[in-house]
């Protein structure tokens, strides 16, 4: 489904700040997989997403999605079949436009240059039905500007916008990290619901190792721009947070260094 | 699922986003109040003068006619400045471009030396020429990555030569030898219609048509894409929309409106002048801002109505200002610039005043 071979990306090449973000990374995803990605700061998690999403092009290597080579496809063209959600809830929606306008834009993404009305009545009925499943009361605020919503509501809306047009791949980049705990849990529940209902192939970056092991079907760990751990099935079910940390120190030859992760670990008492 | 709290700067930025939104709402209301007081004072200042000389009806009607013509310009500026969020300086050039095309098509010289007048076609071509100019600016800033302001200045500079070429190397072309739009409509209606009525009706028709078409267009899918581009480019890209194409389209439409305004003005005043485009952007901005004083910032459709109204009020203000003794006509551009500066600086000044008050209060409690 998704095939990444020999992906390399170096930032600020030839300067003292040179940073190898992706180092001949190989990754294969089967259709319907839900992969969670963990790794320390600067391991290349977001770089990997940006490369798949098309924010920048790889220095070398290839990316193909459903046997189609997308290595040099522009970002907005990839967006037709890759849904993306960022950490910042502000990034995914247009604040001065209404909920129905935002959803219409995302829903009609393949109708470019259409002079049909932007908001179709029959679509709004569908949007309301979809929004009502969130239980946030958004379905009764269709004509409200999105800028008036809370971070959690905006992120839930972004999630619907990213998945409403039936993407082939969904990329979630710590999309609950900027939310308060209750909203984060709510958005995470909605995510699981949508992904399992639509059978979406999904990749999710998370700082929360526990959540990484519990959510989805497969977990990979990145370090220095490479996949150093790739577990799924029974091995993954039996994995614990402390065991994963141990494995990391063993493989990367240092302790896991992620400011957020350590906090997670402390609160967990593990 | 267990969730954990950890310090996150993003959350604060989201909160700030919400509070700045409220701030903007409050700013608008005090901004509106300040604006209304300003206009009231201006009105009172000129009251005595008006009583002395008698209320000049013709001047007011003239202001309305001019205001509606400049309303088309305000619509164009509203699209770039408010919807797209890019101040577009192409307008100075495309306004004159519209004038030139419209004038040149009205006094066309045929091979045997007679004059051929095609004002209607001229106005249509002026609109297309304006769109082309806008598309050039759009391409400069998107495809070639030139700074938006500089792109506008470059196109505007280049247009000077183009305009001179269209006007046949003359800086001023009179339409006296041709039959302009206003005269030809009069002829069509039998030739004995009140001239002033026609001079009002044509600008009204243009404004109403432009308002209706733009209001429809910005509710279509393409229109939504353009509005979203001005609002959040990331979201537009993520929705598989080509941001560059949206910007070029929007700037083209905006400059089409600006050129249309110039084209109708050339017909109205009976000549095209190469230097009349100077300061067009400021006049347009002032109109948009004055409109917002009365209408506030709401939906796009209300925005269009407010831009046209703003342009009319701006013309009334100028008519009033000209009645103040010792106020020369050449001071208008300076006054326009000052209006724009005051309006655009209000949010910053208010924030500073608030901060000063906060500091003062903190000192008292200490």
C-alpha cells in the first residue's frame, strides 16, 4: 500500500548545523494497518510525515502509494488522497469561515474550479449526521465561524475534514498534543472510531508510549532517521512501556530522550 | 485510555488565538464609534458653510455618481486586501490601464481617418486587461516568489509604459471626438433623457451587477477556495487546492474590478489621464475602511456592500472637505493617506493604551 525505499533527507547540508533527518529509511505498510510511531526528539518522525505528505521532496529514495510513484508529486495533489492532521488545531481549519464552509471545501476537494455553489444543501445534511456522532453539539452550529470553537472541537472538525473525502492514507502528527486531557481523550476516541469504521490505513506519531502500544495494530520506533524497532501482533501485545524503553537503550545505545515521554513515564509510575 | 498533562506552548497559543479574536470584536466596536464621531464632527464643522452658500445638490449628486464608480475600485481592493490579505499595489497601474483601454476604444481611428467609438467593448476589454495585469502580479508573487508588495510595484511600473502605448504616447486623451458610453446610451433612448439621470443610472447598474456577480462568485466552490486561501493556506493545501492558482485568480479578478472602475470613470469624465492612477490603492483602502466603520467586519457579501458604501461616503467627505476654507484640492491624497493610517493603527494604539493602563493599575496595587 505505502512503500518507502531508501528515503534520505538532510537539512542545512554543508553547514555546521547539518542534520540528517532521514537516513535511507525503508518502510512498508499494508492496507488497513494502523501504525503508531514513537521516537526521541529529532528522530525524524515529523520529517517522515512531511516527506510522505509532500511538504518537501526527498534528497534520494522513493515513495509510492498504492503502486503509484508520488516521490515528486506536489503537496496539494497528494492531499487528494492523503489526509493530514497537525498538532496545532489552528492549522487545519479556516477560522473566518463557517463550519459548513470548511467541511464543504474538504468534501469537494476533487471539484476544483467548480462554479457550483460551495455549500450544497444535501451535503450539509450529511455533514450534520457525521458531526452528530461526535456528541459535541457541532451539528447545530453549522453557520458558526470555526474561529469560535475550542481547540478540541476544531481538532475533531479537522479530523472529519481530513477523512470525509475518503483518503487512502491518514497521517496524524501528535494531533491531540495541544489539547487539554479531556479533549485529547475525546479526539482520540473519535480517531479510533473513524479509522476502524472507514478501515483507513493510518500512521500516528505520539509522544505517549502507552497510547502507542494500545492504539493501532503496529508500532515502529525511529532513531536517527531509521526504523530501529518494528513490532506488531503478539510481540506487540506483550510489550510493556518499560520493556520498550529497555529495548530502545539497547538498540540506540542511549536512553530515550524525549521531554514529553519522560513525563508520561513518571506519571505512569513505570 | 490514560491521558497525561504536560506543559505545551501550543495550548497557550490556541488560548491566545481565542482571546485575540474577542479583542478584535471589541476593537471593531470602538473603532466604529470613533469613526462615527469623526464624521459627525466633520459634518458640524462644515454646517455653517453649507448654510451660507446653500446646499449644493449637484455637488452631492456628482459625489454619489463618482462614489459608485469608485465603488468598483473599492470592490477590487476589498478582494485583495480583506479576502486575500495581500495589499496589492498593481491597482495604481491597472486603474489607469482600464481608463486607457476604455478611452482608446472610444476614439479609435479607422484607416480613412474617421473616428470609431466602441465604448461598451472598450469597457469589457478594460476589464480583461485589468485581469491580465492582476494575473501577472499573481504569477510574480507565486510562481517566481517575488515579495507580494514588490510584485505589485513591478507590474504597476511596467503598466506605465503599456498605458502610454495604448494612449498613443499621449499623457491625456479626450473623448470629445468620439461617442462615449453615456452619450451612446442617451442616443439609444432617444436622445432627450436627462443627462444627469444617465450619469447616475450607469454607475448604479455597474455597481449592482458587480455586487451581485461577486456575491455569487464568492459563495461558489472556487470562491470558498479563494476565501480559505486568504484565511489559512495550510488548510487549503491540505484540502488539495492549489494555493498559487487561487491567489492568481483572486488578484486577477480584483484588478479586473479596478480596471473596470477606471474604464467607467474615463467615460464619465470624458478623458483618460496617465497620472490619474496615482494613489488609487490608498483611495480604495480608505473606502474599504470607511465602509467597515459603518458595517463592521462580517460576511463577504456585507463586505462588498460596505466597500461600495465606503467609496460613496469617501466622495461625500471629499465634497464636504473641499468646502472648508483654506482646504486646497491637492490636500486630498494626504487626507486619504491619513484616514488609512489612523484606521489601520487603531488596534495597535488601543493595545498600547490598554497595556499602559494595566501597568498603571499594577503600580497602584504594588
